[in-house]
């Protein structure tokens, strides 16, 4: 079992930045895919960004150029740098670490962007 602890959310004004962190309780290098998702109020959960050990990072169109996913395998942590935040980025953000046979989710961290 692996526990994921997500943190870094908060209340910001439009145009400001936040960095989310997701720390794994064990070595994260074996997880080929590490993703961030979000769920806005009244909406379905949506994919935000993916770091893939064997391929390019990918982003949903609405965050391209504003969000950056990165990792630190020494700290077993994946980050989501979010710049120029907008009110429609308001959501609970979840991290997900995945292999072919395993999938683990963090508890979610709230991001609220006020105009």
C-alpha cells in the first residue's frame, strides 16, 4: 500500500499562483504515470496533467501554458505549479499514482480562485 498526501491548496486571487504537492509514503519511481485531476463544484472529475516516466508530460487544453507538472524522486513527490490562476480553476485537486496493476489517490486539496 502507498499513501499519497496532497497539499498546497488555498484561496488566491485571479492571476496569482499556487504549487500543489503530492508526497508518496514509499518510493514513487516505480509509478510510471503520475497525474493530477480536479473536480469542480457540480462537475465530473477531469484530467489536468500527467508526468510519464517513458513519455512526454501532457496537459488538458485549458491549463496548457499555465500549469507545470514536475517530480522529485528523492522526495517521492510530484508537483503542480499553477500560474495565472482563474476562477474556473476552482476545484478540489487530486493526485494519482499508477502502474499497470496499481492505482493510488491522494485525499484532495482545495483550490479556490476569487475574481
